C-alpha cells in the first residue's frame, strides 16, 4: 500500500470509529432518554444537576419533618377542642349549681365535675406515637400527675420546615393548664363547693372557667396558624420540587428528535466514508468490519 493510501486508510479508520461511537452514544440516548448519562457527557450540566438533586432530597427531608409536625399538631388541636368541651360542661354545671337547687342535685353535679377533672387530666397527658404532646420537649415524660403536678418543661419541640425555618410541634403544658390559674384545681374546688353547698363559690367558678376556656381557645388559634403555615410550606415545596425536576430534565434529558438527526448523520457519514474507501482503496465497509 502506498504512503498516501496508508494515510487515507488511517483517516478512514479514525472517521469510521468516530461514526460508530456517535451511533452508539445516540442509541444509548434513545434507549433511556438521557443526554447526560455520565459526568463526562456534560461536566457543567452534571454539576448543576447534582446540586439541583441535592435540593430535591433536602426538600423531601423537610417535608417528612413537616408532615410529622402536622400529625402532632393535629392531635394537639383535637385535644384542645375536647378540653374546651370539658370546661364548657363544667361551667354549665357551675351555673346550674349556683342557682340554689337541692343539695342532692349539687352532690350529683360534684360527682360529674370529678369525672370531668379526670377527663381533663387524661387530655393533658395526650400521647401521640409514644410521645406526650403537652410535656414541652420532655416528650417521654408523663406531664401531669393525678394531683395536677407538672413534670414537663416550658419549651416546645421545634420541627424544621426548611433552612432557617421551623415550627413548634408541641405545647408546654404548664403555660396551657396552669399559668393564669390551675385548671385542675379549679374543677376540684368547684366540686367541693357544690358538695359543701357553697353556691356563691360555685357562681364565682363560672367566670373562672370562662377565663380558662378563653385561654385554651387562644392556644387553639395559635395551633391553627401553625398548621396553616405547615400546609403553606408543603405546598411551596411541591412547587419548588416541580421546577427543580423540570430543570433537571432540561439538563439531563435527550431531545429525541435531535438524537434521530444525529443517528442519521452518523449513518450518512459511514456511508460516505465507505464509498470513499471503495474508490481510493478498493475496500468496502464490510472488509473493515470483518
């Protein structure tokens, strides 16, 4: 083979190998729809995609935390609603007992108040998934003893919602049930006043229990705002994740129409190389392949 023919043959082999690699790469893209399959395919794009995926994973972690907080706060909200119901029932009994009815009726009311106090204590010790929701951050500690003594702390469990954003997922029981007046003592005192026939003290309990109810409904409102905030964050995260995944797709996904053009171009290039080799060297593509 002449020197010129050898040089052409080398160029022919290089061109044919390049065409084959292009075809293989395009077929891979056609099979999985991905333009960036390895970092070497697009180093800058792969780096950007990695950062975007990291944020998606981060959002998923924050959403798990938000959903857990939502579950706890929903349980808190439900318990608070029942507390209001208990206190409202006690207040109704106080109003009836202060009206000067028979002592037998007030004794029955006192017994009912005892039951309402026990129900209030049970609600104050509400447990969600093995954690006490009114114990502050001491979620494994029973917050209230039978006599109403508080064993929790005055902080709240903070659930992360996003970078530098969190929400209180529990309520400190001291602030709710004891600050501004001991609700358990209020019910115990009312029951005793009814048993003793002290109707004036029973009448005074009406205003006291009204204030207790107001305190609970105020906390209910705060918990409701926390739940709304969590829902807003989860919705925001959903929108952000959608945008991130779309951007990742723009970086990584192959344009199948462009891939088809590349395949056609590679096939045309192979045919042209083979024809040129046949004219110059008298060989065909099949000679090269085998």
